[in-house]
C-alpha cells in the first residue's frame, strides 16, 4: 500500500477527480452489499428519525461495523457511498449507510427542515447504530459535509462516549461551510448548477409533503447557493443570519483540542471546494492525523487502468493495522 495517492498524469486534474468521484464506473460488477441491505429508521434526538440501510455479513461475524455519512445533497445510494461500502463489506465489515435528514428518500420522516448544524440528532442516531456492532469495533466514515458531521460526532464522543468507537475517517471534509459554499458558487458552473438543482428538488419535495408549512415558490428563484441559504434563514429561527448559521458548524483553529478518539482526515491540495489553508491552520492533536495529498480533487482520489480508489484501500490498510495491533496486545 503506497503512502501517497499518485494518479495517472491524465487524471490529475482536480475537476476530473471530483466529477469522476460520482461516476457509475465505480459500481460495475456484483455488489453483495445491496442484496443484504435492510432498511431501518433510527431515532435521533428530540423525536427526529433518520433513514438508513444495514448490511450484515452473512457467512461470518463482521470484523466491525462501519457507518458511512454522505455529503450535502448526497444519500446512502451515492456512488462514493456504495463503492466504499462494497469495498469494506468485501473485507468483512458490517455496513450502515446513514441518510442525513431530508436526504435520500427520507423527507417524510421529519416535518422540520435539514440544515448543516443538526449535530445532536445525527450524533444520537450514530450512537444508536453502534449497538448493531454487538461488541465488535465501530468506525465512522464521512464525506465532504458528512465529514464535517463525522468530525463533530468525534468531538461529541469526548463528552458522551459512543460504545466501541475506534476510529473516525473523513474524506475532503468541509471545515468552513461558508468558504465551501462560496467555492461552489465561484468555481466551475457545473458545481453550482449541480448543488442548486439538487437542493431545489429537495425543497420542492418537502413542500409537497408538508404544504401547510412550506411555500418555497419565491426563494427557489435564487441563482446561487449563498443567496438561497440567506433566503432560507426565516425557516431557521435559531440563527440570526446565515453567517451565524455557518459559524455554528465551522471547525477551525483549535476545534479538535479535546478529541478522544483517533481521527484521520484525507484531503487534497487541489480540492476545488475546500480551501487547503483550512487544514493547515488546525492546531495539532495527538488523535488527529491529516493525510494531505497533492492530487485528488474533492472526494476523488481515483486511479485508472486499473480502476481503483486510493482512500478506500488506505482506510482498509489502517483498519488491518489496528486489528493486528489489537490482536498482538490481546495475545
């Protein structure tokens, strides 16, 4: 297992890496994970409910349980979630693919709207999912905004322990959501169109399900993610404005001073969404490991001929190393 991601020369463009991260090429072949998936509704905090899919090993006891959290406007069926889930399932791990509120087919479960600062309900859901590990090690992997959620869950773990949580992995996590949203708006137009269209479809679905509570007709005319975020603020009375909202889940500086569980962040210097400076400005912590790569785009890290995902193999390698250390300590 090489220490760094070194893509083929023609695949080093960060936008190629970012776009291909969601390519269906990653899902070719048999995926036994899908055949074993069981739909589950998990209780979060304050009566909220989150939708997920649990895949348990069928011929042996799982080496551990891995919960995966998708990015903004992704879902448990996003390509990168299914690809990473399959890779780890084939390595012998049980898998839980969690949908954040109002993602995937879960809009009907909660009347309230999703926003990025919903730490408590997501933490409670992940805490509940841990019971499915049945005494085996528990791991969390988050992508982009899901990586931000995973980091917050790791921080909450230091105050309210999640049983058997051993490691948290984050792929291209957004540390400053305000900067990330600006990047979406000002980078290639494909990113703005992609996220705006998916967000607006989600809001329309919410309005259809709860017509007496929501009428988004006017705000759906907004042309940027920042403008739509600002227009949404009347629906989020806990925040005075969109900057206060973003600040609620910004993770910079010494945010990780109190970590009590190993966290590995995989990021790239050429990420078109998350500014690389945000990672370098973090205060060091003995539980925090940053694996910064020269290439990889945003949640990419893909190579071709043969087709493979570097971060999947890196996570698998780390898990095997930890298992070997634990086995040696127990012998």
